[in-house]
C-alpha cells in the first residue's frame, strides 16, 4: 500500500493486519471478516483503505446474502463515556 505509514490520530506507526470489522447500518450490524486494514501499534486505531471501506459500503447498501449468519452481542459503554 503506497500510503502514509503513520497513524493520523497519534502519529504512531501502522501495521498491516487482517481484522474483523463490524459495520453498523441503521439498526443492523454487518460483520466483515478477513478485512485488510492498517492498525496503529500505539493507539490501536484501525485505518481502512479507501477501496476497502468503499467495498464495505457497497456490500452493506446492496443487502446481499451473507456468507453466514452470526448473532452479535452488543454492549453499550455510553454511561462510562459520560463519567
Ligand atoms: Zn495511533
């Protein structure tokens, strides 16, 4: 990937990783596996390449048949965030 190898959040260095990405869409969550991403070794921020997030948008908006269904438990830490 010929792009900046620095985290835009903290300036830490980025590592190429394959991650599981959860994409919220309205009330639903879409789970993507084996997503190529750059992950900051310092703050853990996940950076998706433009073409990757574009592909995810396309998939989510197209509502295709997923490879498999999996229930995803959702927890909110909104209360902690306010403290
Ligand atoms: Zn960072």
